[in-house]
C-alpha cells in the first residue's frame, strides 16, 4: 500500500474574498495576541469535508467520485456576512 495524504473537499475563494480576509488577518496580527497562529491568506479555502488519510492509490477514485457528485448539482452562491 502506498503512502496516504490528508485529504479534504474544499471550495476555492474568490480573490476579492481572499483580499478581505487578508485585511482581517493583518489586523489580528497587529493585535499581537499570544498563542494565535495566523493563516496565510493565499492558502485560505472553505473546507466542506475533511476526509482524513486517503491512500495514494485511492486519490483518483475519490476525486472521480467527488467530481461526479459535484457535476450532478447546479452551481451555488455563498455570501460572507
């Protein structure tokens, strides 16, 4: 069995949303709160489901199943408030 990867299903955020989050993260960083670890804005996404460790052999099968389900549903809109 080949090594696994920590896998998840996520939505990529738009550049505008990432820019807004970057601004918020910068503000939190200026507050210098002890013990807070800040995320890199370019790595931010919306995780829908954490899958855990998936074997390298199963990655293509899992991706194909996710793609099949996703294409069976119409697009949707998220609004950040």
